[in-house]
C-alpha cells in the first residue's frame, strides 16, 4: 500500500497542511458541476440526469426530483477501458458497481461519470472505480449526523447487503471543506485493514449536488454501546476493543496516516464485535516536513502538544486519544472533559503533570507562553486510578498519556505491553455477547423523542426540555451552582492540587471500584459509559458536564447544544498584523479542533456549520486576560466569561422563544 506525502500551504493561521490534491476553486464553491454539464472538457462524454421514478430516496425533496445520475448515454470507450460489470443497457448503461478503469487519466475518469471537480481533487482515489448509481440502493433511515454529512442505512439492491451511505453535499462547499472531503476519500482508499472502515464505493448525485460514500453497515459505536444500560464490559472485552483499535491504528500509522479524531463515536462495531476505525474526515498524511494544523482532535481527546500549538506532531497524537479511551472504558466516564482549551490544558496538567523545563525549551511551542504554568504540576495519574483501573492497564495508560509525546511509544509497543499479553487475554470478538444495535445517534434520538413527548404540554416543561438539551435558560439554577463550584475549584488551583476523578468533571456517574484481585472476564467497571463530548449527558449529580456539552460540541457546529455553543464558539481567533493570535478570543473559541468554520482552516472565515444568522449571535467578544503565564488567573476569568456567556445565551434563547411563539400563534390564527 502506497503512502504519499503532501504539500503544505500557508494560510492566515500559519501553516495548514494539504495533501497533494489541488483544489479547483472554480469547480467547487463557485461553480458546481451542474445537471447541464452535458459535455465535459470537450470530449464526447454525455452525462444525463434522469428523474428518479422508483422513489428510492423519497424522504428528501431533492432526491424526489432527480436523485440519480444514470450516467453515460455514451460511456465512451474511446479513451479508456471501462469494464462495466452490469446493468449496461444500450441507452442508459447504469454504472452501478466498482469496475476497473485501466486508464486512470483525468479524461477517462470524467468520461466514466465522475464530475470533473472531483477528478481534480481526488483523482487518484477514483482510479479503478466507476460511480455507483443511486437507484441501486434503497435508503432505509438516517442513522447518524456528522460534520458535513448525514449517514443513512440503506440496502444495496444488487447484493441485498445493508450498507451505510454517508451523504456529503458539495453544493456551497467551500474549497477547504472540499479538500477535507477529498482527502478523506483518498485516505480511505489507501487503507486496507480489518479494523479500518472500508470505503466500498461512491455515488454521485448531481441533481442534489451530493455525493454518497458507501460503507459497510456497522451496528454500534463504542460510545453508544458503552452507554447502554446493563452492558458491562469485562476486562477481556475492553482488551479486545483496545487491541482492535491499536491494530487499526498501527495500520494507519504504517501508511503514514494520522487519524486525528479518535473517539468512541468514531469506533464502530459490527454485530460480531469487530471494531473499525471510522471517520477519516480530519485525518492527514504525516510523512513529510510540512507543518500540520494543531486545530484537530475533539477537545477531550486532544493531546497537550496540540493544545500548545504544535505543528509537527506525529502518531503519538492518536496514542494520547487512545489512552483517553482506555481510561474511559474502565472508569465509565470521560477522563478529561474540558469545556474549553484552557480548561482542557489545566485538566491535563493536573492529572498528568506539566512538561519538564527541558521540554518547554526544546519544543518551542507556539502557545507555551500562554499555557506554561508558573510551577511544575506533579503527575498523579497512577495514584488517582489505582483502584479503578487494573495495574497492567494502568501501566499502558501511563505510557499513552505521557505529557511529552516522545514517551508515548507506538501502537506496536503498546500491543506488546503487558496489558495485551497477560491474563485475562483479549477476548475473540465473536466470543463476546451480541448486542442490540445502538449508537450514540440512536440514544440522542430516543432522548429527544422522550423529551418531546414529555415536554410538549406546559411552559414549565418547555423550560425543562430545553434545560436538558441546552444547559441554558431552564438549567440556570443547577448550572450556575455548578459553575460557582467550578469557580471555587479553580480558585484553589495550585501546584499541590490533585486530580479528583469524581469531582473534577462534576460527574454523576456510578463508578464501581476496580477490584485488583479480579483477574478474569468478570472484571467490570460496572458502568462503562464511554462518552464523547456530543453524547455526554449526566445521570444526576452536578450539571456541569451538561454545560460541557454546550461548549464542547462536535465538530460540525450542529450539535443539539447549539445556542449555548453559538454563544461561545463564534469567537474568532483574531490575528493582529504581526500574526500573533488574540488569546482572549481563542480561549473561548470552538474547542473541537479544526472545524469547517475554523478560521485557521481558511482565509474565508466561517465556513460550514453555521448559517449567517447564527454567526451574528456572538455574545462575548471581550478579552479574557491580558497578561501571560498565569493559568489560574486565566481560568478564573475564563469561568467568569463562560458564566456571562451562559446568561447572555439564556436571554437570547428566551427572546427567540417568545418571538417563535408569537410567530406560531400568528400562523395558527391564519393571519
Ligand atoms: N459505516 C457505518 N455504519 C453505521 N453507522 C455509521 C457508519 N459510518 C458512520 N456512521 C454513523 O454516522 C455518524 C457520523 O458519521 P461520521 O462520523 O463518519 O461523519 P462526520 O461528518 O465525519 O462526523 P463527525 O462530525 O462526528 O466527525 C457516526 O457517528 C456513526 O454513528
């Protein structure tokens, strides 16, 4: 399997990596390929859109009109050797299965039915493939929602297999998003491992300006499974999942691919407990000298060097995230649930210690002056978790969560660690119990449905409903109390501060202490609730982590905690003329890594995920701190600003509710 290197380009934010593809701006956001594209590049390929007649994708207006591209009235075989495997009629050959295209040049690909803009950005990934026809799938239901995509369960009518279709709308897509999408496709095609999600094919829908990525269907994600009531993972089971994760990652790393978004909801499981790493939307090739962006990885799983602004990190970044998951599987709650980058950094230092002087000197990290604590924080990871995590796991955790990246080892060394090589050995996936399909997304839907049913009647209920989803207006009492509590905590921050796994995250989770004497399969954490920032909903106890949800959303900016998040994440990382970032803005900036609205990813400012209206809802733009180096002060001020933003979001939401109600009654009256 070949591994490629990439070129880097400079953006306003310094360096942003790109892979080797060039982005044809004129063919992406500015000029989309249209249904009128009947002649491409002067060759004789004729692309024709034929209205969908069998209502396969009937749930969406756009698909109703004309979903499929039954392309190629004349699939010219002049310039290319196209092996159409089936459905090839004389007038409308349906290209509905991956076929072999021996000549991979651009013209051939366009003739084969790929839009020319896609050929430009992801040409190499299309080699040997033909676009599949949408009418050879029956869309069943929506099963997930991501940054720039909706994911559907569908039936492949040719094979009768159930598949997952990830729909990406390329209409209005900015070049940066196109680049990420292209890179995802390129990377997926280069990877080939049982523990890495395999891209099976692509569907192009010119009519809906969308593309569908076809994947095998997976029943669970680790987050959904771990948070299912009644499911308790044994130690051997945790080892089984961790081993598969490590093997998948080992493959990615050996191909020069960094995943950069390892988290439970991106680890999918089939019904036989085979784990596959999914969502390569933030992944990149790393074998090169070009600097990488540090604005990646979901906040809770983001390693310290990225928070500190490193642009030359490597595979060890994924290992940090993996360590966070390992701990989470044993303890049943996220290890480091920071709400903002500042708090995330602080949590890391408190638990894992702060880096050595030598490291600060050597690494010369961009944000070192901001984050470097005045005193060294002592590491207390092992001490904190000695009763919750068995010793062999703790030893591995200690390596994976090394605050200095060089000490984290590799996936291969992790796989040789005692954790995997001593009893209880990792279970065979097929020997584990089979679970009812359940995903983080299902849980969200169910919670949403329950709220809807419960809360429709009264104003009071309305408030409560909101308080669950968005810890703003309705949640104020609890929330503010929690924040006050946090303020108290941060006031006490000092070098001697220890990490409190219970109190620190405000968790209401039940933790069944690890019994170090339990050796076998019966070891369980009792309530293994692997959470992501998106799904982490407290079960009783302090509400702080609900609040965390609102400011640590998923990367698309479309989480259910939108309004609060809007209040906080629309802060811009402004740069002055000298290229120095405005820290005060950044501290409250969207904390989930590189996002499509991340100014560091584009010179065009906010990209996808926020509409204009939302963007205007900026509630806080004042500075957090002017000085440097005093993390405690910074945190205090930071908390104060969060509190302010919460209040403003509450007021804003209340106003919107009132006007929505007024609009509702206006319409109901038929006026
Ligand atoms: N092959 C699959 N089988 C079943 N469900 C899937 C599959 N791929 C993705 N999903 C579901 O869809 C969700 C979103 O998919 P994915 O993470 O790839 O999209 P994304 O736009 O990159 O999302 P994110 O913003 O979470 O990174 C996943 O969390 C998962 O629940």
